C-alpha cells in the first residue's frame, strides 16, 4: 500500500510523506513516514526511535508546511 492508495481510498488528497501531524489521543507531534498494508499510515513521533502504525482518520490533525491546520479527525 502506498500513500497515494491511502489518499484515494480514504479521501485524503492532502496526505503527503513528511507532513506534520498531531495525535490528539497521545498528545504527540510527528511526521508521516509512509503507508502500510493495513491502509494506515506510519508516523515517527517526536522523540521516538521507531515509527508507529496510525489510523489516518482517528484522533489526528494534519498541518501544512506553514503550520496551518489542514484537516482534523476527532473520531
């Protein structure tokens, strides 16, 4: 599965590798590093050594390069 696949299947045209995210549940910032076969994204959170598997539409905020909030999913 690729980021492009997730963009299309989950209707998230803004999704890009390297974009800044915030996990509302864990209260952690990180960056999208790729996709995985479970139709989720891999995120490397600040301070972590490894990436984590995250559902892209559960408790996530997505930010543009300038810091502007692009999208927020609270469910």
